C-alpha cells in the first residue's frame, strides 16, 4: 500500500515537472497570452490593455530603469539575489515601508505562471519557476517577458501599453525620466500613476532615472546587449 502511494506520488511529480517544463519552454518562443493577474482584473470588472512588444523595440533605458529600480544585479545572479533578500528582511524588521527582495526573474515567474497571493506556498512555486526560466529562457527573454506582462496600471500590462497610457507614445522612444516613472509604478501599479506623479512616485522615479546612466556606464545591463 505504501509502495503504491509512493509510486503514485512520483508519477504525479514527474508529470508536474514535464508539464511545467513544456509550459515554460513554450513561453520562450510565444508571448504569454494571458496571466492570472489579468484574469483577476477581468473578474473585477476591469478591461485589460496590453500590446506585446519585442525587447528590441523597447527603448533600452526602460530595461535599465527596471534594473536600477528593481534588481541591480539582474545580469550577475542566477535568479535569486540572496544579499538583497537579507537586506530587505533586515529593513523590514526595523519597521517602516515594507520592501521585498524579489529579483526581476522571480517577479517574471510569478507574473507569468502564478497568482499574486498565496504566501509561502506560492513562494515555493515561484522559486521553482524561477529556476526553470533562468535555465530555459536566458536573461534577454526574462526581461522581454517581464516588460510585457508586468502591470503598469489598473488593467494596463506591459511598458508599451503603459507608455501609451501615460505619455501618448510608444515604448520605443521613452526618455530616461519616463522610463524611471514607469519603473517606480511597477511595485504597486494599482495605487500609483506615472503621469503627473506625486510624493514617493515622483521622488523614486527621478532617482531611478538618475541611475539609468549608471546602469549603462557600469554595464549592469550587459546581458541584454
């Protein structure tokens, strides 16, 4: 009886690995058509605006702004930045604004394959999918998917839709300031707006814009070139 249960468990695990690996591999070549976050917007009565745009057609300063604002070691880690996680845990323990230590790879895995909530169970699946996309996609594809499915406003997904919503032009000609403002919106897209930003969004967006040049100068975006 125990042997049968173990055997069934191993079969389920094997099927899970095969199916998820094929799912991730498919998204290496085709755009994710829909995400659970988008589904949540639809179920809440919001329309979804998105426009898939290849990384080559997005101004490089947008990826640099994402690196500056979200994950400065994106090109050097393998999906997890344990130094950033430790730093975020230490800051959160002191109180004040709660900050995460998730990398762009982890955020992409969550956005593409999982729901937003779920606690530690979701985090475990997020880690699993992060390993898969780092292995099967590579950094350029991870950034491309991230910039296309990340929420940039209520019902707005991807930097192309965000650029059109906030600045009335495409993502191919974003300025460093505009890219910085979109990057500042990414952590809390339902509560922030990149156009006429105020308070934290303005100051954080300006700080990110100022660091775009540093990312370029120091080659922190080298894996995307």
